[in-house]
C-alpha cells in the first residue's frame, strides 16, 4: 500500500479502489435501470392508457382535412388523362370512372380527419404531469442505452485496472507465494513476459482488424485501443515491480519453488503464445481475449460477486450464523461438515467455488479455528466450502452452461443439482466422521443447547429483516424476483443495506483476520475496505479467466480434441474417457474458461456417444470441482492459501510433520476422497440404473 495519503486516503485507493467501486456501482445501476424502466412504463400505462403514444410529441399529419373533395376529384381526373410522355399510342387508355375516384378521395379525407383527431387528442393529453413523468422515463431509457453501450468498456477497464492493482500488490494467483528474492525475480520476469505477450497480441489484433480496409465501428476501434494501452500500462507496472525488490524477502531461495511462484496467468500466456506465435498467428491471443466481451455481463457479475463477498466479510453475519452451532459443543469434524453445507448457499449466490473461497474463505477458516478445528481440517474445509454449492440455484456457472448449450435448461440442471448436493454432503460427512475424527462425539444436552441457540438467533433477526426487505422491495417495487438472473444486482444492495444497519446500530465490524473485531468505523470505511480487497482479487481472477479462455482456444485449435474417437464401443467407455478429460481440464483451467471450451468441443461428442446432456453437465460440474481440489494446480487450495496466508499453511504442515500419511496430507486427501467418490457415483450410477 502506498504510504502517502491525500486526506487520509492512500494514492492506491484514489487511483484504484475508488474507480473500481464506481464501475461496480455503475454495473448495478445500469442492470437495475432496465427493471426500473419496465415498472415506469407500467405506471405510465396505468395512469395514461396507451402511454407509448405520449412518449414523444406527436407530429401533425401532412394531409389537408379541409380540402374540397370535388376539386381533388377533378385534379385526379386530369392527372389520369395526361399523356404519359411516351407518345407510343399503341393502346387506348381504359375509361376512367369518376365515382371510383370520388369514393377513394372521400375515404382518404375521412382517414385524414381521423389522423388529425388522434393528433389533437394526443396533443391535449400531454399535460405538464405527463411531461414531467416522460422526462424521468426517457432519462431512465437513455441510461439503459448508455449501459448497454458501455458494458464492454466497463469490463475491459475494470479488468485492466484491477489487474494493475493485483500486480502492484503482488496478489496474482500462483502455486506458491513470493517468499525469497529468487521467487521475486522468477515471478516478476514471468509477469513482464506475459504482459508483453498480451500487449503484442492485442496490438496485432488491432492491426488485423484494420488491415483489410474494412471500416471498423468507432466503439470497436476504441475497445482495441483500450486493450492495447491498458496492457501497455500493465507491462510498465510489472517492470516497475520487478525492479522494486521488497526488503522483507529472504535472500536466495530454491529455484524449484521460484518456478512455482510464477503467476498462473503468465504461464498460460507464455504457453499459448508459444503455440500461436510459432504458427504466425500473433493476433490469436488478442482474438480470444476479445471473446470475453461476448459475455461481458457474465464476467461483470463475477466482479460483483467478489465485491459482495468482501462486503459480507465486513459484517458480523457469518459470525452470528456460526454462533448458532456453538451451544451444541460439536466436535470440530462435525462443525466443519455443517459449515461447508451452510456455505453452499452463499456459494450458489457467488457464482463459482473459487469466487466464494476468495470472498469468504478467511472468515470460514478463522471461525473453524476458533471453534477448535486443527489447521489441516480447517484448510480442507475452507477449500471444500466453495465446492458443494455450484450445482444449486442460482449459480452463475450453471447459467452459463444453459446459455451456451440449448440441450439443457437451468431448471433441469438445478433440479438434478439438488440431488448431487445431497450426495456430496453425505459423502463429506462420512469422510469427516470416519477418516478425520479425532475427538469423541459428546454433544451438549438439548435442554442446555436449544435455549442458547434460540437466544443466538436474536442477533440474526435484524439481518434477516434487511435481506427480506431488499428482496421484497425488488419483488414489489421493481417486479424482479431473486434468482440466478438477478442475484448479481440484488445482492450488492442487500450487503449495502446490512452495512447501513450495522452503521446505524454501531455494530462491530470483522477485522481482516476474520477472527477478532474492531470498533465500528463507519459504512464508508467498511465499503472502502471491502473494495480495497476486491480490486486485487478481481484483477487476479479476471486476468486468469481471460488467459484460461486463450489457453482453451489453444487446445481447441491444436487439434487435440479432434483425436477423440467419434464412436465408442459403449457408453461406459465414453463416460470413463469424459471423466478423465474433465478432471484434467479442472486441474489446469479456470471454471468459466473450461465451460466455454467444453461447450465448444467435447460436449457434442458426449451427446453423440449416448450420454444424456443433463447427466453430462452434472458430471462436468463435479469433475471440475474435483480438478480444482486436486494437484498439481488445485486452484481452490491456492485460493485458500492466498486468503488464509502462507504462515497458517506452513504451521499446518509443521503440526502434522510426524503424523501418518493421511494426517500429513489431510487438507488435500479429504476433499479428493469426497469429490472423487461423488464423481464416480454421479458418472456411473445412472448408467448402472439405465443399463
């Protein structure tokens, strides 16, 4: 963090957090304005029937309602008898019937008078009240138009701005954090090379778009410029970071560990560049990066969900929910099961497992530690906390699957997702209570625990009222239900309402360690702190998603997918191959990029092999989650390490250094056993029943 401040705000906050906060608020405003506009139109039509006619001042008809009919008839008769100018005289003109012309003129005059009557009536209906209402309605309509036009620009600017923040704060996602000078040089050099590749490819893509002489729309040309100048700025920041060596780093360092400190996005950029650049297709990465904009609303929602999670972290809500379980004196293993199951709900509302781990992982870890859970168990549970809810409504990942694959719907996927969630929860409970249990189950008596639990509900009631109030406001004032399509714009408002409540009641806010509390410092400070934490996380995540899409494009164009057999001996063989491939993709790719690649490549192969589309995508979701929990990458564990801190992870490893193999690797094995068992059942259970 930059030390010099301007009016108690750091330079980073002025240049990064504040613009990011404004951009995120604009996304909420623009996405909500459409709902508000629909309601305004309904109100207008209620008070002024056929309001659509009053939205603009009427234009008087061009005809003359008082013209003499006989004069018009005579003019038409004279016109019909005039020579056509050809002078051929080959055919005599048919006799003109004056009665038919008169009838036509009379009908035209009647229609003209009707138009003038409608014009006068509409003009009279445009009262000062209508004009005032219309001004508001048209303003909201213009805001919608501006939002649609600016949506892509907001995404690009948000991605680049937050990526620079993540670079400056050294917060990119890597296998290991930077601890030594060698780590720093490897990581910094990889970022310089990766950002140079992104700049080069974006510049080549811009030239390619203008190379054939085609007139490029101003919006598109401006977007190309934003990409190029943005990556240029990101490159400069990474060069500055490489030169500026932190003083706290240890000298030297293992070269093997240094290689693992390279950010994943930079590694993906270098691998992808090796493929595209060697093929002479320098613009390839830029083309695939630009595909982010095709789903700009979805990726903006990713940023919103991270922001929601960080605001949740600033509240006491999570602590109050976990306080409900404390009177029962649950063993740590059972408490971890309950926490992971409860976490499935916010996971579903934050879009994907990685997003939830970033948003709430620190709170979950420290609360489990406060309840007596050993570090490895708390780490495993934190990594697992984002895995179960991805199949529940209204998970953004499922919405993307349904959007890109017309063979399935969100209702079908969420309907079966409930059963997958129940299965995974049961398996996690079995694993936790058999493999992991190190304490006897000695629950508190019901007569003692139940009254305390009921008493612990009391602090939650105002929060429930806030949440229900926001949902009801949107339901009745804006006519929008809380679902997978509206969650991203409703939940930020809900979190703001909770922060305002805590500000009014002077509740204490949760500190960055997720455990202790600080005196309440005001809503502005809470929002600012949440946004400070959000910017780096959004930058790291969106840049990884973008490079993951490019990496998927490399796989698609490399022809590897074409090596898949077009026909299988049996559906069992097809499913076994799909499971292996999907788990590997989950190991090396981010969720949204992997879904896009699967939709465009192997999904159709699975359908043709006789695998039901719903069954295939349920397997895909579970396989991805297993991949995110499995080495060599284990993305959810990397994110857990990032939010919990390297020191806690090292302490966990030291605690179990002399334990059994399972105890030493509990944080990895526990999630793998759970999700691996779930994947086998989900993949092959329906086939056993069907065949």
